[in-house]
C-alpha cells in the first residue's frame, strides 16, 4: 500500500525539463561550432537546427533566434543557390 501511495503523487519536473532543454541547446551549439571549424557545414547546420528546437521547447526564444540567425548566416554563405 505504501508504494501505491507514492506512485499516486505527481512530481512537477517541468523546471528540470526546461533546464535540460537549455543545456542540450547550449551543448549542440558548441558542438556545431566545432564542426564549423572543421569545415563540416552540413553537420553544423543539423546541430544548429536541433539546438533551435531545444531552445524553443524550453521557451528560450532569444537563444532560439540567435541560433536561427547563425543557421541562416552559414546556410547563405556556404550553400548559395545558383
């Protein structure tokens, strides 16, 4: 019975998820910069796109916009349409 009562209680983990999304986004941005320095632009864009998603999930819109700008800069410079 005691175990059942513990399972009935809801634990609010939303703050932990928000913190996780920011940390994950920060990590992905850092990793993307490493790929950028190694001239792996496609992988860099993939990672920035994932970072953008993490920031949006965590409601970090300013970081998301900054990441989107970086994505667009790299895309426009290294993947020009002809």
